[in-house]
């Protein structure tokens, strides 16, 4: 199964793009249900790495370090990309950080 170029198989989940997508989804769910909880991004990182390692196990590949590293890189791209876009929107006067970014 393939949605817009993102492979949705256990082997395909070992891709950094999929890890970033997993992290974005996890972060949005966590922010919805734990809005005032500070370590949301750390939990999203842990969820992403766990999903990547489970994908390596399901795919039958022993690439544990590669899977964990894909999770860390994907979560970093998702988190820093989200923060950068939110800050840019705040500077433009739009979104939750409008007028707060200095």
C-alpha cells in the first residue's frame, strides 16, 4: 500500500519520511489530549522510535540501530519543522504565536 509516495508496509516504515509522519501524527494527538503537558515532544520522540523499532521487528530485519536512528531523525525533522513553521506564522501575525515571537 502506498499513499502519496509514503510506503505503508513494515519495510516502508523504516523510511525517515514515514517516521516524520508518525511523529507529526503522535504530536498532534498528544497536544489534543495533553494540552498543558510540557514533555509532549519527548513522548512523541519515544513513540516514533518505538514504532520504527517495531517496524524493524515486523519486517524481519535486524537493523535495530538504523530503525532507532530513523525514528530520531524523523522526529527531529517533524518537531523542528513544525516549530519553524509555527514561529514563521507567529512573525506573520497568524496562529497561536502571533505577537509572541520576538
